[in-house]
């Protein structure tokens, strides 16, 4: 069985702590060895709303991309996510597949454009895997963060977030 390293972006701005902890708990049922970044708070982007908590999680999976994405949608739905919402709106739980190994695939938007577009995705990914090379850019994540001037660079580290057991 081949395992593929994956990275997920997780965010919430509705009952943030509870929904994120619940989502992580669901992931831990199938993936015991999660790598979890620090949590950051950022302003809502593209709409007026409460601030988001964002983090990145990494693990190895034997699921294919389609099955993994279906599994992530199930977790989102369990925490009240609705797919008929406008793109930029409040979220109970948002789980995005950022990287699936070094796969570059338009159908699944891999690697996810949010990595290089949003600081609240890039910074926690950099914390977790600074030496990881972006499959399209060919640069380490730490270099992408160093050079980043995009949206959401104004982040606050959430030190009081109870992540680790």
C-alpha cells in the first residue's frame, strides 16, 4: 500500500474552536499521526464577518484524491457545512485539500491556489513544512512565505488554542 503525504487547510469563523477541534477529532479517527500547525486568526476575506481561525494539518493517506475529498466533505457536513453557500461567506468548518503529494491536477485544483494567494494558508503550511517544495513553483514553502505580499499576511497567532492532547 502506497501512502501519499497530504496537507489540508482548515478554517472556521462560526463556533471556531469547537468546530475545528471536532474536525480534528474526526480526522484522528482514521489518521493517528496528524501533524498540526499553530492556529492563526485572520479577518474574513471577501465579505463582512467574524474573524477566522485557520491551521494546516498534514498526514499520509492511502486514499485516492476523489475518495479523500469525499471523506473531507463528510466531515464538513457533519459540522453543518452547506455547499450552496456563496464562495466568500461564514463557515462552520472548511477543509481544503492543499497538496496531495506532488500532484498537479486542474480537476482537483492541486496544488490549491490558496497556498500562494492567502497568508492564512501559507503561514501555517510554512510552520508545518518549511522545506516542502511547491509542486508548481519549485520553491520551498519557506521561500514562498518570505516573498509573500498577498492577502491575509496580517495574522495573529492563537496561543491559547487547545490543540494537543
